[in-house]
């Protein structure tokens, strides 16, 4: 029987590279890689205006899944928060699959 804490511990480790999204207008391409600590590299046409908000949504998505070690490379083309969350969820699901 697997305990809930064991599931969380297993899920919290990014062991392979995964991507979700695209570089089309109003989208974001998210790449997750194994890493030490949380690192977020962000390229965006609206970096000055919304960079902190985008990083916040990415960090929140990682925290929700209990991820503590991950390198995130994000190329944003004006994605809204719900799109960023969806792309992060898809990339995390791919990165955490066995």
C-alpha cells in the first residue's frame, strides 16, 4: 500500500524534460527540466509589464504539485493566466510520468 506522503514525494521529482504549449500568439511554450531548486527563465514580449505575474503563476503551479527542484524555460507570447496554468499542468504531467 502506497502512503499519500510517498505519492507526493515521488511526484515532486522532475526526472525528464517535458514541454507544453507553442510560440503562437496568446500562448506560452513551457519546458521543464530537472534542476537544483527552482529556476525560471522567462522570455516575453510583455516582460516589463507582466514578467512578475507570469513568474508567479509558474511558481504557484510548481508549488501546487510539490515541486522543489525544477528548471523552467518559458517563452511567452501574451498568454493569459489560465493558459499558463494549463501549459504548466500539461508539462508537469508529462515530466512526472514514469
